[in-house]
C-alpha cells in the first residue's frame, strides 16, 4: 500500500524564527520562495522493475544517496543507500526495486512555500523529500542543501535592495543640468555615445538600476533613430531632481506616417541598416514603453521626440 | 550561480575578450536585432547573436549584458574588442548557431 502524506498547519511552529516580529524581508522570503523555485528538477529516476543492483550502480555512478522509483511521472517509492546496504547484507541485491522500496513517503507540493520544507526537515529525519505537483506527478526533490542555496541567493538580492534603498539620495546640486550631444547621419562609429554618457551620469548620481535602464533605452533608441533615419541632429538631456527629459531633434526628412512608425515591427530601414542589427521596428515603441511621458512631432523640416522619465516616481518599486 | 567564467569554459567557445570573469549571469537573450535586444534582454544576462560589431557592445553596456556570444563562426573586429574592454563586457566566439548556443546556455542556467 502506497501512501503519501501532506501535512499542512501542524508543523508550522518548527521554523526556527518567530513569525510575529521577525524582519519582514526574511518572513517574506520564506513564504514567497516556493518549493518549486528551490528544488532539484533534473531528477534521475528508475522504474519499479529495475533491480537493486542496477540502482546501486546508478547511485555510485551519479553519486546519489536516494533514487525515486516511478511509473511514468507517478512516484511509487524511494530506494535509499540504506536500502541498498540492507540488500547487500541480507543477499537480495538482485531483487527488483518494487519489493523493497520505501512506500510510506512524506511528500511536499511544489506550490508550497519553502517554510513548509524547512519545518518538514525539522520534524522528519529524512534527508530529502519528493515534490509532487497538483496532479500528483513527481516534479522534483528537495534537500537541505537546495533550501540553503535558494535562501542564500534570495537573501543576497533582498539585502542588496535594502542597501541600495538606504544609500539612494539625490544630490540636487549635481543633478540640475543640461547636456547636449550632436549626432551625425550614418555615424555608427560614435553611435551610442550620448546614451553612454547619460547612463554614466545617472549611475554616478546613484539612481536605481531600473530607472537608469529605462533612461538608457529611451536615449539609445532616439540616438540611433537620428543616426539611421535622419540627416543628423542632436540629443538634449535635461536633468532635474524629479525627472529626466530627453529631447531628440533632427534636420529631416521627417516621418511620413507617425502612427505607423509607432507600431511594433514597422520599419523603413534598408538591407544595409538591417545587416548592422538596426531596423527591427522596435525603436519608437521601445522609447514609448519606457517613458512616463512621450510626444512626437514630425514634418519635412525635422522630427522632434520628447521622452520624459520620472526619476522619483515609485522609487520603492524601482529599487 | 553561473558566472561569465563558467560560460567561457563551454567546449568550442573561444574567449575573444574577457571582461569581468566573476560577473553573475542570471538570464540569456537570443537576437540579432539590437532594438529587440535593447527592449527585451535583462540585466546580468548573456546575449547570443551574430552581430559582430561595436554597436552590440553599446547595447550590452546600456542594458547590462555581461557576455556576448558571437555565433556561426563570426569573429569580433578590433574596435568591438576595444569597446568591450572599456565596458567590461566579455566576448565569446563559437561555430555553434544561435539555437545550439541558446540550448547550451539554458542548460548552464539550469533551465532544462
């Protein structure tokens, strides 16, 4: 008789920290990280008619201490190193797995928070737990090592964010300024210079990476548009503590149909431009999607695009 | 954790320029159109492409791509290597096509 047990609330107290006044970031981690994010997914399994000798060899070869026995995706049991030692001691190593596997298993579900896994390891003395999905299919195995790794990685990210948040203060004296850059037609050598300078400036001033990324995307696309499509022009970046306004002016020949130019994938670039990796028809749509405010006017005399990126908006989310 | 150095160890991948070998790689994007890369590649990623020129490094630097993998035996021109050195971006060259390279890096990222 095979029986899987899932135990929900009973063991929650066995997490080694309290859940009422521990730091929110830590509690969030142990509830937000799901078992499926931490578990090992590339499983080595064997079918029930495999012999214990085959399993012994597999364990040796793959350096494993326990192997799930399955029928397709369905977990039937586990053979551990202890089972193999027993088999060697008592001389039944040639028997098939199904005769001797541990069938009374404790399992976890992949959608459970990692706190469940932590409490399971505390409560039961197993070294690993099989993980099933909603359809009761075997999708992974979780060990203490998996938990340590995933917690460490997520803690690292969370603490880095906290540190960034703390150190982020805008220096108003530094930021109030205007920078302008001349952009020449078909000058692929210098293309990207304005964007790089603006990015470096924002980085030096200490803005969060996500805001810098948005500014860099807007600026680069506008700069490349001038290089690729116009007779030349300029990029003007106006910094204030609240926002960055990027203005791209060119000397023509203008965009025939602005609405078309704003459509994803629409481009007038020729083969040569495309061979350089430009002309995906994503330029203006990219600018629009990263801008908080966006405007475009175009005539034969030239095109003017203004992209505004709010530097202080939803800083908590951006950090 | 996947580092630039580990990607460099892939068999048949030649390191044309080493940026920061200890940089962490957390995702990967495959594409040859730079605006598409610009809009979709994530920070701390690897870029798999055939665009062997300087502008690829500009895009990489702006979006935080740490390693550029040039496929189909394309090689990096000197000005591309120079730009990559300044920006700390690693360049790898391989005879693999983009599909094979994506497949191999997905495996390194534990996505398979």
